C-alpha cells in the first residue's frame, strides 16, 4: 500500500511495474499512478474494475473524477463533463470528493469556453473546502483558477494562482503535483509576456518530468517549449521530444479527442 501511495502521490511516480492491488483504494491508487505515467489503458482498466465494484461513495466519486481527468488530458472535455457530474452526485457529504468533482467540472467548462460557468464552479469548490485549503484539492483548485485567468486575459491573476499552486504543492507529498504546478506556472508567465522566465521554469521542469517518468507532463512541457524556445535544447530536439512523447501516449492507450 505504501508503495502505491508513493507512486500515486509521493516521490516515486515513475515506478513500473506497480504492485498488485487487493483493496478498492489500491485499485484507485494504481489508476492514478498509471495515469501519471501516461499509461491510459492500464489506468482505465483499474477504473473499469472500480466502476463494477461496490465501494464507498467517496472512493466511487474519486474514481469517477479520475476517469474524467484522464479524458480531459486527452482533449475530451465534453465527455469528461458527464463523468465529473457523476462524481459530484456520488460524493454525497464528502467534502474533498465533492470539491474534487467541482474542480473537474470547472476544468470541463473552461475547456469548452464556458468561462463564467467555470468561474462559478471554482468559487463553489473554494467555498466547500475553505479559502486556505491545502493538499491535493487545493492544488488542483489553484491550477484551474490559473488556467481560467489565462484564457480570460488576466495574466496577473494567472501568475498569482500558479504561484499559489507551486506553494501548496511544496507542502504536499506529490512530486507529480509539484511538476504540474511548474507547467501551469510556465504557461502563466507566458500569458504576461515573460518568456524568459517561462522558458527557465519549463526547462527545469522538463528535466524533472523526464527523470520521474511523467510522460503527460513531459509532453506538455515540450509543447510549451516548442512554442517559446528552450535555453537548453534546440528547436529540433524539442519538436522530436514532443512528437515522440505523443507517440508514447498513443502506444499506452491514449486517444486524442477534440473537446
């Protein structure tokens, strides 16, 4: 169990193969860990198992939110919305699971251009967990808040929210969340025209993402650097990395979906 926690939410996110699961929570941890490595087929198999199992409402909600998150990573915001809606309904009185589902719904709305809806959902999630919320849900709330500010043209708020995500992630146990927070911060600096700062953040995060085996985040950083240039790698190297990582995602069961 501790090993699975270390892979899903600790300092060993690239470990493979994963230990076997003997409880529903361990199946969920395997899904989270597999998804973080871009092993989408493996992650979905674990979530399919959970969808058939009789489990507590909070874990059922988290499993549904996890499926939605994986679909969203592959561009399927509209499809993800249905799973996040199910996650919200399943959460019942569990605050963290409910807030997790609301953040997911906010990200879904953002992805299809429903910015005011996204804003309301983020506000509702913040009210549910409290303004000073730390931990995984607090980090995710800061990510989506930064992303929403970017698309709405509020670069200063985007940077503030991204820096909050970095700060919260530093107090959390997950190396994956720390790297994702750097991805968001790099994008936020781009939104205010600070390309040198963005480049430095993304280059440093790229090295960490590669070392940790975080394929989706490695790909996201390569996409950023393909647009703004790297101080470390040539444009040819970055484009080759980006395209090679996209192939890896497809090989591991990831299918890109428009919206």
